[in-house]
C-alpha cells in the first residue's frame, strides 16, 4: 500500500486533517442529540400521543360545546386554560414518569449513563424534549380553541408562556422523581391515578372557586391548581399572575428537583 493512496490530487492533506481529538463532545451537541432522540421517541409512541394530545383535544371540544360542567360564558375562555394546564401535566408528569420508569426497567438509562453523556445533561435532554412536545400541544390546542371562539387577552400571552415553562419544570421534576424511584409497573399505575385525580379535583377541569373549600385549599398548593388558575387569570384578564401560584410552581420545581438528584435510581 503506497502513500499516494492517502494524498489529495494537489499533494498531501492539510496538516492536522486527521489529527485525533480525544475527549467528550461539546455539551450543546450532546444536548441537541439527546433531546432530538427523546422527542422523536415520544412522538412515535401512540399511547403518549393519546395522553398528551388526543385527550386534551376531546376535553377542549366536549367541555366547550356541552354543558357538562357549569362554567361562565363564553365557555371556551374558561375551558382553554385548564386544558392547556392538563396538556402540560400529561406530557411533563405522566408521560415523563412512565417513559423514565420503563427506560430504567429496560436498562436504557443505565446504558446512557455509561456513555460520555453527563447525568445532568441526560435529565436536561429529557426536559428539553418535553418542552418540544409541549410547544406542539400549545400550537394545536391554541389553534383549535381559536376556531371555537377563544380570544385570549393579548397582554397575557407572554405571562402564559412563562407559566407554561414553570409548569413544565415543576411537573417534569415530579415525573422524573416518580419514574426514577418506583418500579415501572407501579409508576404506570401511580402516574395514571394521580393524573385522573388532579384532572377532576386539582383545579384543572373545575376552577378552584367551584370546588369545596377544603379541596380548593389543597388544590391551590398543587402544581395543577397553581398552573390552571394562573393561566385562567392571565389569559382572560391580561393581568400578571398572582405571586402565590408562581411561588407554588417554583417550590415544587426546586423541591422535586433536589429530591430527584438524591433518590433517583438508574436501574
């Protein structure tokens, strides 16, 4: 084998062309690859799509057109913020917990942890993928609500985006905490039960003002109630959200995140 096989038509390659560069890749590239993979896997999962998109769509249309729950008129203005909060909860908490739990069971998390991917970047990549799904949900549900007559306060849209980000962080941290500590089958059952309970009694479908006093007090300090009520306020009136619900979302994010870093298992 001659050296001419490794030369260009003009002569030798530019010095450094094949210089080895050992070491981990840049965090930005690793994050993009990890988040992109997680997002594609989430969108290919039929059960995940049902939970995160089809059910919120059915509830949005059904609660708007049918007087199943007493709500002020126009009904779509009262229904849409709660359905947006439900979509965030479905993706960031329920879907994340179940996916993380079964990834642990099948050894996916353990194998990823053995690569050059840092543990913090593994978590951040999953959360970025969650945000990608949430963006799709907000676009689809917002467009459908607009067709049904929803006209949000323009001044509240920016606040709504901030609240969705806070809600995604809070529910995402809780989802990783649940999926990272319980067995996959237990996670599946618990995540679905919690989703159903918060849907009916967590301030999502029924506003806190229409819940019994003690139940409303409990729901107001849950991320579901804090997110749904804040979205109702900012998207209906355009006013900034109250401080207490924002602090509730931040507290759940920090508390669940710190606890997850201590107790989450990779297998």
